[in-house]
C-alpha cells in the first residue's frame, strides 16, 4: 500500500514566522513515517515559497533557507495538478500531495489566505476553513460573533486608522468606558506579539501605536483578573473538548517570551478549578467552536474571574505545536500521544474533504 503524501507548510510572511519553524519541526519529526511520505514546503519572511528537501534540524534555526537544494515551489490552484509546481534547473515538475498540514501561525497562514488557496486546489488540509480562520484571526470579528451568540468576552473597543489623528480623544473615551489597566492588541496577530498592557493615557497611546505597527486595526480590552485557562478542541462533525488546562504566568501576562522562548511558565493539567467550572468552560469552548464554524482543531482560551465569571479570551485555529505548547499537552492528557494526534488530524482532514469537495 502506497504512503499518504502530506505536505507540511512552515514559516510564512508574518511576525510569527519563528514560532512556525519550531512548531513545524516538531510536527515533521512526529508524523508516522510508516504511513506518510512527507514533503516540506517553507515560506520565507518575504513570502517566497521553497521546496525544502533537507534535514528537519535546520528548520527551527532558519538555516533551511540557505540549503542549495531548495527549489521554487508554487501551490497550484488548478485541481488537475493536485499539488505543487516545483522549478528545478529550468524544469518544472508537479509534486502531487494527498493532504496539507499548514503549520503556519498569524497573517497569510492562519487568517484564511492559505485555506482559500487550498480550497481552490481542492486539496484536503488540516484545520479550520477560510471563514472560521479569518474570523478567529481578526479579534474585532471574533468579539462580534461571540457577543451575538451570547458568549461572554471582555468589554472592548476598536481603534481604526482614521482615529490616529484624534488619538488623544479616542483614548480618553476608551479609558472612561473601560477603565485602567487595559490590554491593547493588534486585531490580526497572535502569539502575544504586539500586545501591551496600559496603565494610564500615556501608556495607552504608546501601546496603540505599537499595535498599529503590526496591523491597521487595534483592539483595546478591559483588564480581566483571573486564572488563565485553555481548552483544546478536536474534530469535525463530532468534535470534543479536552479537559481544562491552566497557565500560571511568571511574568505580568502570558507573553511571547513566556510562550515560546523561556518556557518558564507553569502549566497545570487539569486546571486547579472545580468540576462544575471545568464543565462550564468546556461547554463554552464547544459552543464557540461551533458558532464560528471551526473544524479540525482549535485552542480556546479563557479567564476565570474570582467571582466565578467565565470570560472567553480568544480562539486560536492553528495553535502552537512546540514542545511546550498547551494544545498537544492537553490532547496527550486525553491519551492522544503526539504521533497519534497528528495521524488523526491528517486522517480526518482527508475524510472531511472527501465529503466536502
């Protein structure tokens, strides 16, 4: 029996490029080789697509880009090709694939862009589709959909580019409505990049300007004091939620350094909460997953306030797959070991596509 050809996409032209490299290297090393033939396609920070035939150890460091055997790669939107057009030594060949695992975080990877291209090509892929990916990437749309569905989120305000020339008045209005401290986030970003905490009007304006360097739309949210909790959701028609995990930050908040560089944040699985609250949070995670139309996998993040109020923070449609990432740890707690989890994600992606395309 021939092996299933899986293309793992990594990198990407976003500020989460480096996280993707680490996640993808873990994914590549753990996909079962007895069942799958792996093709690795890297995307540089400048957006160039390259077929990379080298060793996985060069991916996390970024050295993969300098491999002389890299070749230009294009994902063909033509279903007839069913894969990538590889250009080597002036010759173009078609590398067909059966399924794609887009291990790309942030813009151009997790926002529906690649998902739309894969839909055109009619190639099965792991994870949420175009609309759900775009909705979860854009925090304004996430808030809007969840608010409409009665799922409680932090009180929030949007700052658009047209507000820049009137930033003093806009920030004053936000501060009056939400109070301090506040969290300021690029509307389209992840991995805590570009996010800052504001304590007064001056730091609020500075944080908004920093967030604008990452996106053309900014979300300002009220500060929620409480336990930081996460739920892994897996599946399509019969999706299920993991038990609740807890983040115990060692810094002021669970920032990029804590998530991906230092690895010093404490994780508690299961979370230190009551069974009643765990049930409520898991049910809310499933409600949000279904309301937005997620499929395959997502990580749903929450705050649990001291008074017992559950606040949904965000939904991540392609969560990290590094060695310290919460999603694979939560699934492992359910007995889905890393290689088994990857196998099932790929298997279900193919099955879902056969019923969809």
